[in-house]
């Protein structure tokens, strides 16, 4: 098998120059989809039979949770590629995914807490779904902290990648926690194999928000990675030209 | 693939598998502690400790809620489709507490087999439906069979 | 599809759930905006850092060349 394409992908300069053109489109898609989805979900969908209007939080809680979980695999797989191929680019992606994942899991936890009060009657309980989601936030923060811990960038990257890989076990635990154990949190509404447990009219804005969060994720992952690459490659001519050009 | 990289790939896979197995064994060993509540059948089987704060979860049987006229005192029965458990409570119930819906109750089990609650939480199901669509009969039946816990 | 609330105040209160819904959306909005603009801020910081480094290097180079320029005659005058 020819691995040349793969090694070229690992060139920070190539990545930087290739991705620049995608950013405006991703940004536009994120803003449009998230605005439309929010307005639709907040004002133009009927309320929930039992929960009333508090359920409108679903339109940010579920997409944030989905991306916080999916983003962990982005981080862990980038870390693994970095460890195996010693690729600068993939460590930068891992580090960028850690910041974004931390923000998304924080959004998921806070909106879940604010949703829990009017529906369950509590902001927080130490049950399996919530606790494992909190551990996810701490794993993201741990990866960020480790990347600052070692004085040599390479060893810091390796340590972060190891933590990211060890933490992957938490993702199936979060997802299946509501099926494996008695919990306060209900089971999954969106299902892959079976029919989802949501009325189609309520689902359309949710779908738009999920796609919007995916675009937002792709956009911010690229911008964070690009800035990180400039920082790490600041001694090279191409990074200096990028930083000082266009001014 | 370069042999050194292949070796690193194997090491990465071993790390993920071993750490997952370790966490999996710990979770399996602690499975009873990870459950947030006991279902009524665990109370019927005598598996629930007395004089200790525990939680119970189940469907609030339709028609079982009795409220006192002069105080907040309320009594209701929960079920998981197998056994039933009577709960007494003296504070305000959460808004979403309803007959035919699940609830999680924290409190102490009295020697009489009644649960003296100090906190009642509403547990809702995963179905997202508008007000008029909810089919009460089907919903209550699912709840009574333990389908909502 | 139509607007579900009779007026603005009903839209804001949402039957008592307004505070939870609006705080959730506001918090999410702020977090996402922060996440989006952070690379811009970091990039600007890198730019000024790079400019400072370049200025320092330039000053050092000038200082070295001035020193050699002023010291060269001295060295020439010094007896061997």
C-alpha cells in the first residue's frame, strides 16, 4: 500500500493552505443552521405533552451531547495517529478537539442541569449518565492540562494522547449507562436501528441543530488547529509569512 | 506499514483494550452501586436495607395517589410490573409528577414496608410528543408494566 | 408552522420555564461565540509576539553592527 498521501496530509503547511478556503462556507453554514434551528425550536414548535416549554432545551442539549461524544473519538484517534506516525498535524488536531470537546460537554452539562430542575425536580444527582458525562468533561480538561504540563512539546503531546486513549472506554459507558443501570435520565430518544421516539414536527428543528453543531464543530476544529499550527511552527518561514501576510 | 509503526499501533490497541477491560471489570463489580434506585421487586425480595437512605423507582399507579385535605401529606403506590411499594411524602411534589408516569423516591424504608420519602423526583420517558397526541391508555399500560423505569 | 406564543411576554416566560430555557440558550450562545473567536485572539497574540521577536532580532543585529563599526577603529589603534 502506498502511504505517501497519508504523509503529505501530515504536513502542517499543506493542511493550512488546503483548509483556508473551506472556513467561510463552514462558518456561514453554522450560523445559518444554528439560527434557523434555534428560532424554530424556541418559537415555532408546539410544546411537549408533559414537559411543556422546558423541553425546548433539547435543541441544544442533544446536539451538544452528540458532538461531545463523537468529538472524543476525533481526539483519541488523532492522538493515536500522532503516537504511531509521530505526525505534528494530528497532535494539533487532538489538542484542538480537546478544547472544543470541553466546551461542548460543559454546554451539555449546564443545559441538562437547567432542564432537570423543571422536569425532574433537581439540578444534579449522582446517577450514572450525569456522573459519566462529568467524567468526560474532566477527561477533556485532563488532556488540555497534560498538554501544558511537560516542558517539551513532544512529551506533552504523547502524555495527552495516552490519556485520551485510556478515556475512550467512557464513551460507550455514557451512551449505554441509561440501559445498563437504573437511572434518572431517560433512554435515548434518537435511535439508529429502531424508529426514533420523537414526533416528526419536533424532530425537524432538532435535525437542523444537529447538522448545525456538526458544521460548527468542523469549523472550530479547523480554526483552532490552524492557529495551533501557526504557534507550533512559528520558527518556519511559511508560518511567519501566514502570520504577517494579509495584514 | 513500517515495522516500528506497526509495533506502536499494536501498543495503542493493547492500551485501549486493557484500560477498557479494567474499567469494565470495576463497573461490573460495582454494578449494584451504580444503579440509581431499587425497583419495587427488590423491596419485595427483601434486598433493600432498612434505616438507611435509599432510592426507589417505579411507575406511579394511576388512581393510587391520596392527598390529605389539611396538609401536604401524600401517599401513593409505585410498581415495576412485578411488585408494588407504598410511599408516603410530606412536601411539594415536582410539577411533572403524575399518575401513570415514573418517579424516583429517596427516603427510608420503615419496618412496616412503607417508604418514608424525603425527596421525590419525576422521571420522564424518552417519547417526545405534542400534548394532544399522548395516548393515555397505552402510556399508562406501558408504565404499569415497568416500561418507563 | 406558526408562532406558538400569543405575545412577547408569554414567549419570554414560557409558562414559568422561560428562565431555564433562556439561560440555557444564552449560555450556549456565549460559549459558542467564545469558541469561535478564540483562534482570532490567539492569532493576533501570535502576530504581536512574532513582530516583537523580529524587532528584538533587528535591534540586536543593529547593536552588533554598530559595536563592530565603532570598535573596529579602536582595535586598529590598539598596539599589537
